[in-house]
C-alpha cells in the first residue's frame, strides 16, 4: 500500500495540478493511518491542507483531510484533539447539500473512527 501511494504521489507531481498533489498526500495519510504511523499521517495532512490553503481552498477535500487528521490523532492517543478534529469535519460535512457526498463521508467516518458516535445533524428537518 505504501509503495503504491508513494508511486501515485510521484506521478501526480509530474503530471497533475496542485489539487492532485494534495489528494496524493491524502492517500499517503490514509495509508500511514492504516500502518499505525500517525506522525507520518499528520505530516501528509498538514502538507495537503497548506497546499489547498495556498491555492484558494477545496472544502470537500479539506473535510476529508480533517477526518484523516482525527484518525491520526486518535492513533497517537490524543483523544481530545481527535474529537475536536472530528467535530470540525462533521460540521463541514453536514453543511453539504449532496446526500451522496454526506453518505460517503459518514461511511469513511464510521470506518476510521468506529468507536465514535455516528454523525448526527442536530438541526430540525426542513
């Protein structure tokens, strides 16, 4: 997994745009989390978020990066910081108007933070 993620990142650097570079860092962060390397995951998340910020933002990508950060922080044993990141990513995801995207986020969230309460929208239905 790690070799494939690094190879993908290397090739996106050659032919992709800045968003592809950020998404390659996201992929490497996911792999680092699976390998229980939260420090490496946090490095990739921070690099991706910095790149996105420097290029005007990418809200959906940022939300998934915050979720990856929450996972890494939980793996590192920083439960308070993990909960804060999870709350941030939940707030972002609940603001989306695409039900498919929200479902994708909820599935990813359940996979990466299975011990957390399910995502819940506290607002009254329309």
